[in-house]
């Protein structure tokens, strides 16, 4: 009887490990946002300031594709961010799907602007397991290239995608654990998509100034840039116009056109009423507003409106 029980335990462990390895070994992406964008699908998500375990747990099971923690306007609290990521681990979902891919990808919007050095904040964020960085106020191709370099490791001599040459330092033990990978596996996957088709990291540039719009085409052409995220309020301030000005909308269209030309994603936050227009305009990353304590009724309605739009 004792031997049979031991054999059963071994069988359960082997089956469990094998099933959980599916998401990490079958060639698919661990970052669900990358997986969908690579397949030509739109993705929906929310931002949050609420780094409580309760909010993390609720958002991890919400009907969204990503959540980005806003540390541009909220505190740069990496201890709280680490705790939030722990709260997003859903063991039941891993057991049910047999995949290490989280249903909701965790991203962060950091505080340093494009004109400031952001490498330290990028390193802190990625080393605790984040799957993407939103860089505020990128205004030139050089700033975008620096952002991408901060996210990438220095290339091996035989690397297929050596440029932009990465500067990220090693030390991602926590990220390895959070992603459920060995150090070697994490190193292979922790690269910027779509520059590296096997990469699982997203580098998103916020275009929210007159200079950013003027240089949108050059920024979009930087290898490793996965997409743009539009900041309409700051863009209107930069232009010296009200938010509802037609010139602001013209600037937004210029940003979308650059994304389409260079085949990268384009993101914006929209209300439920505005979702159909933004979908038709060509946006593929659609934010449903700020969430706290899980999705609000307004968040959920905006996501539904986006998914229903054609």
C-alpha cells in the first residue's frame, strides 16, 4: 500500500510538471499580450495605482489582457510592486490551463521621461518580473533606442538580433522565479518583441508631445519598439490647445499612421463610448481606464464595447 501511494505521488508530480511546462516549451509566448498582438488581435487592459493583494488577485482573473501599474504619477515603490506581482500569481489557472502564461500580463509605466536616464528604473522593474515597460514622453529615435537598450541584455557573439545593443545587467533571479523558468530559459525569452520574434518583453513608447508627433515615424522605425501609447492630455498641453481641438486629433492620427506604416502596435485609453471609434481608427492596445479593487463597472463596459467593435 505504501509503495502504491509513493508511486501515485511520483506520477502526479511528473504529470503536473509536464503539463505546466507546456506554455514555456511549445514555442508560444509567456506574455499573453505578445501572443495576441503577434496573431493580429487587439488587447484590452487597465492601469492602476492600487498595489494591494486584493486588487492584484481580482485583476489577475478579470476579463482583460494586461494591467499596467502607473508609477509615472504614482509612487515609484518597487517593494509594493513586487508584492502586487506576487498577488497576480494564480496557481489554479496554471493547473487548469497547463501553461505558465499569465492570463493578465503585468506591465509598468515608469516615471523617468525620455529626456532622463531610465535604465535604473527599467532594471528594477524587469528584475522583479514585469513583462513590459511604458516609457513616458519619448520625443526622438535616440530616446527610443536608449529605452530599448535598457531592456535588453548584451548580446552573445552569435546573437541573431544584436542591435540595439543591450545594457541590462544580470541579476533576474526573482524574475526567473516569477516567470517559472530557469535562468537560461529566462535569458532567451527576456528580449524585446517583435525585434526578437521569440521575445516576451514589450517596449512601448508614449508619444505625448509636439516633438514626439513630429518624430513619430523615426521613433516607430527603431528596432525593438513594440508600439506606441498615446497621451492625449499631455499632447494637447504641448500643442497649447484644448483636449477637444481638431489639431490634437490630427496629431493622434499621425501617431496611428506611423504605427501602421511600421507594423507596430498603437495604444490609447478610451471610454466605452469612444472605443468603437478608436478600434476603427486602428488602435490595437486599448486601455479601459484606471482600476482599483478590481474592474469597475465603467472599466468592464469599456472592455466590452471594444471587444464588440468591428
